[in-house]
């Protein structure tokens, strides 16, 4: 986890949330809601303390599965931060209802829970999450399933209006053209990284391959000419290299295909990748048979 400002985005192979936990995904660039104060929502919600306790319980599971050197759990997720995460979830559901007239139904929750069970690539972690909540379906639904459904509905509504994000996408595309031009003029990977750094939030990320990385599925030209949209895959906020090394196989298949094809050698640049919350550019720092080391730029969408 990138701990600079507690910001980050990650796609995990659990199959049910693009970085479900703060330890894997604490999205402080999420949609900002001005329709309700977080404190008021928390005070009016029954069993708020129980929701916070359950949130801490599932975050501890994610924490336990982090392989790198890490500070104590209580430092990574102090209770006030857990309370803020729960408030944000409650605010999102309130905004969904107030702004769009959408209420989450029992059928919605049941369908999402079934999907999670069906598509997860880490069933043992999913089982641990349920066990952390005493295998109580209601608690699991409230703590894990409901926030996912709410976020999906909100992102769907927000992202339908592409006009909101034209300027951000254009900024990313212009920067990509500038980087490609600099590369043609023999700019070094270090110089390319400095160009990224001048444009916004950057971070270094290392993914390790499980065995030999397969070759590209499509040609680089074909992928670069297409519009790509997926879930966020990098951690943001720090300029220094991350201590984490994450399995490349945990990324969404479509994104794996794009990165394998486009990030072949130092200095290679990805197409602009659209996430739910912003736009990404990936610059290859190093690639071997065992790992892919990149620098990423994140340009957030409008709130």
C-alpha cells in the first residue's frame, strides 16, 4: 500500500471489488458528495460502531495477505480512518438515492454475492472474509457486498456522462503524444519519467510474473488504436518506488493483455487507460522474464 496520504488503487484477483480494502484500495479520489455531511449520516445509522468493527475485521484479512514488510495494522488503519471509510460508504448510498432515485434491493445484493462466489480467483481469501464476520450472511452483505453494489451503481451513473471527463482525457492524450515525441528524440527513460512527474501524481509499481510471461496477444498498434476502459491498477501518491511487488496475474485480463503488448522494454509507453475514477499512463522502467517495473501517472476525473 502506498501510505503517502493513504491513497491508492489496486485490482485484486478476488473478483469482487477493484481493490476492496484500504490496504489494497483506499480511494480518496472517489466521487465527492456535497448533499450530506458524513457525521450526520453516521449518527443516524443504527449500529455504526458494529459497521466500523466489521470493516476493521475485513481490512485485517487484506492486511494479513500483504507479503511485503509492513507497519503494525493499527498504524495502517487506525479506528478514525475506519470510521471515515464507513461514513463514505453510507454517504455514497445516500447520494445514490437522493441524486438518482436508485435504491439498492435485496435482489441486487443477492446477485452480487452470487457473482463474487462464482468469479473469485482467491476463494480462500473470500472464505476468510466471511469467517472474520462469523459467517454471518447479513454482516457480510452489509460490510462487503452492499458497498460494492452502491459503488458500481454510482460509477455507472457518473461515467455515463463522458462530457464530464473530456478535459482530463484530453490532458492524458496530449501528454502521451508529448512522451512519444520525446522518445522519438531519444529521451532516456529517466527523462520520460520526469515528463510524467511534471504532469501529476506518479508512482512506481512492480508486478512479478508467475513463471515466464507470455507474449503479446495482439499487436501493439491494434491495442494503441483502441479505446480501453477497465479498473484501476496502480497505487498513487508517492514518487518513490513502492516496496510492494504484486502478482501480474492479479490484474484484470484485459489490462494484462494491454500491458504485456505495449510495455516490452524500458521507455515503452501504454495507451491511456480509463479507470472508474481517472486516467492512467504507464511507462516501462524495466522488464525481465520475472517482473515488470513501471512508473504510472494518474489524472483524476472530475468529482
